[in-house]
């Protein structure tokens, strides 16, 4: 697993080095909040009409990413657009942007664009910003990108731990789980830029890990405490993670009925009451902001409107846009894969769904619902469905109240990507028989396909922004508006290093598979 995590790390670093500044999702807005916190000593609030530094504002103007009142910039709806490149490793405006660090531009606030999220992601990021305060804008951006990369890699480690819990002695499936998440191209794209999604996705993955562990091992005070701590951190990172509360309620009821219905009832009940009251006290402030939603539900809920909206918009939008975007949408929602690639992905998903439902049918036919791993998979499936329903319901409510649709994107579902890939893997494995080790080779194939998709996604991003017809031209263009460690020979070094790790991971997975086959003979 160590080698795999190293490959995940260097692959994520390569993505962060290739993508130009301000081209990860809402990167300039998140970086704006960090800069505001450093300069003002607090987060921007609703009364701050100017929260973006002049340094960021000017760089956006020069690089074409500044958005108008409609939220569009020079790249939006124009995937053919590229900035003007020079013939050297230094971009046309690079020196001018770098020089702003030596002026008052990074202290002056001239525009409103910064995010206003809870500070858990931004506090460590602001510390890094201060640490490199006297460097130019490009170094500060990439240092904080590396903060996101570290969170992403930690998340992949917990994906591996979830795989260990579910697959137990199946070493290949346990290794393929983090491969499916760690090399999903859009997952990387959404998590290695300056964006609090990186921390949110990590915390939700840890939350899923502890939920799974509690179902498998039963009630343990230490795990429960860890679970509540992660829950609090999650809500204070992404307010929409308030959806965790009904998940916890269902989990507590399930474990209580299964394990404690006939013994230690009073002790367990009192402990649950204490933990619940303590938890509610800690999260009462975030809950207040959702009071209006609860009141709306009881006062204005319209079932016919919800059903009509779901049938006419949510379902078609999910199939036509959310699902393709889940696998990769770049360049300000303007570039995705060719139709053939999406056809292959959709057919793999369809086959996996068939395999998953067939395996569930067989498990229940054999009355294996008492198996705790089966219970864990069912609970994780429930979490995934609940999360989708919550986002869809909120989208309808936004439209019903304000006639405004959220524009749900595939990356909004990445907190649950570990569950999605678990179900994909389980369904895919169910299609292959044990004979001739076909199940093992089928599992390996799915992991290899994800690595290939990762490479194709990186190539898609590269050719979107740069001329890839010549390697030297690509290196020159990809080096511009980047810090020194992402220019010229350094960029070539990262490319070669990533290629070597690809070979190492392929070799290691094949070796582990071969050992597994020889052991089973």
C-alpha cells in the first residue's frame, strides 16, 4: 500500500503542476478567502463588499479567468480559447504578476469574489500563506495546492482502510479500492486545487470508515467518540454535511436494535443520551442556519411540485450532465471526454449495477443478511442514496423558493466516492467466475482501466491548455505562470517520475495477483 500511496501522491502533484492557476474549481475564490484571513485576521462576512485582493484581481484580468456578473469569463463556453504564450519558460505577463507581491496589491481589496466557508480548511492554508508571504503569487498558490494534495492522499489511505474492512482477506480488491478512487481523474481535479472540498471529502471518508467499523465490530466507546469528533469537524468544514445527523441516527438505531435490544439497555441508552446532548450542544450554531429549511419543509412542502421537478429535471440532468461530469469536466465546464469514452464508462457502470443486484439477490436468498459485511454494504448503499436525495431535494427547494437551480455537478457527490467505487467493484467482481482466476483478473482489469482513464484525463487537460503536438512546445507553455519547481527540466522530472511509478504500480499489482493465485493453488 505504501508504494501505491506514493504513486497517488506524485500523480496528484503532477496534476496540480499541469493545471494553470485559477482553473481548478473556484480556486481564485477559495484563495481569496485565505488571503483575506491573512490580511484582515478573520474570514470575510456578508458585509464585506470587497474581499478579493488587487493582486488576485489583476492576475485574473491578465489570464482571462475574471468572471463577469453572469459568472462567465473568456474560457466559459469557449473551450478553443487559450491565453497568449511566449516562446520562453516565462509567460507574457508572468513577471508583472510576480512583481505585484512587492507592492501593496496583496493588501488592497478591490472586488467581491472570496468564499465564505467555515475556517477549518483555511486556517492551515493561511499559515502556509504567511510562511511564504514574501514569495510571489505563483509560489503561494502552489504551496496551498500541495496542502490540498496532502489531504487528498490522506483520504485515499482511509479508502484503503474501508476496503480492508469490507474485503478482509481479499488483498487484490483491498488494493484496487484506493486505485479506483485515487486515480479517478475528476476526483483528483476537484481535490488538488485550492478548495475546501479536499478537507471535506477527507473528513467524510473518515466518517464512512468509522460507520463501517462500528457496524462490523459493534458498539465501542472509542470509535463512537472518534465518530462524533469527525462529525463535528465535517459540519464545520462543509455546512451541507449536516446530512450526517440523520445518518448517525439510523446507525445508532440499527446498532442498538441489533446488539443491545435485550441487554445493557439502560447503560447504553444513558450513554447515547449523554453523547447526543453533548453533540447537539457543539453543533447548535450550524443547526440554526438550517432552521429556515426545516420550517419551509413543514410550511410549504409541495409533493406534486417535487415529483414533477424530479421527473422533468433532476433525473434527466443527472443522466445527461451530472454523470458525465462526475468522471471529468474541465476548462470551466467546457471540456470533457469524447463520446466513446463515456460510452465505455456507462457500460461498465451498467454491468456493475447488474452484477451488484444479482449478488444482493443471491445473498438474501442464502439468508446472509446477518453477515456484518453484508450489513455494512447495505448501510453504505443507504448513505449514498440518502446523500443523493438530500442534494436533489435542496436543488428542488432552491428552485421552488427562488426559481434558481443550483447547477448540481458531479463533484458534489465526491464525499461518497469511496462508497460508489466500493459498489462498482463489488458489482464488477460478481460478473466473473472464480474459474481460471477470472474474478481476480477482472478486478485487476478494473483498476488498470481507472489508471488509463487518469492518464487520458491528464492528457485531455494538457491538450486543452497547451500545444501537445511537440514535447518541447508543451514543456515551454506548461511552464509559464508557474513557480520555479514546475518549470522546464523540473516539469520533465515530475513527468518521468510519474511514469516510473506507473510502471512500478502495474508491476506490483501483477506480482500481488500472481502470489495470490499461487497461494490458492
